[in-house]
């Protein structure tokens, strides 16, 4: 008996998420089919023009918009940004630099500082535990 392996496939929404693009902006044939792992790898390695253009000009999904603005996805929502934005719209928001964006960016800086502080604290605790283990041996 031989085992037959089937190709791993995913829904277009999953593939779009992995590619970092907004699904409704992709071509109809991409939205309507399934994407195999091999096709996804091919799209990542050698993106077709439509994918390069989407990545360049958008519209971009919320995680990409948040990253480009330097805020969290929740921060986008608090700022009233609930739709996908184009690169041009993102740049306009950066230029406008509304108060909510300034606040959310400051919040992100604080969150990152706190994450670094906690990581360092945990590293010190681990080093102390290792030292105590070595002393017992």
C-alpha cells in the first residue's frame, strides 16, 4: 500500500493574509479559487505584477496600515480607521499627524519599552535561577 499525499491548500483569505494584501483588492480568479502551498510559495518568491502593485499602492489590510503608521490595530480602531487604506491615504495621515495618531504612536512606544523591560527582568530572573542551580551542584 502506498500513501498518496495531497497538496495542502488554503482559502483565498488565508493566502491574502499570508501575502499581506487586502483580499477584496485581489483579482477575481485569486478570490474565487483555492491556493496551494506551492502556489503561495511561488507568489512569494516571484510576485506577479498585480501583487507587486497591491503591495506598493494598496489598499492595504489593517495590520499593514497599523505597521506603516506605527500603531496597533486597536489604535487604528480607536482613531476611527476601520477600512483598508491606500499608500497615498496612509502618507496623507502621516502628514496630517492628527492628535489620535500622535497619542497611539506614543502608546506604542510605551508598550515596546515595557516589553523590553519585562524581557530584561525575566532574563535576570532566569540567570539567578541558573546560578542557584549551579551553586547546588
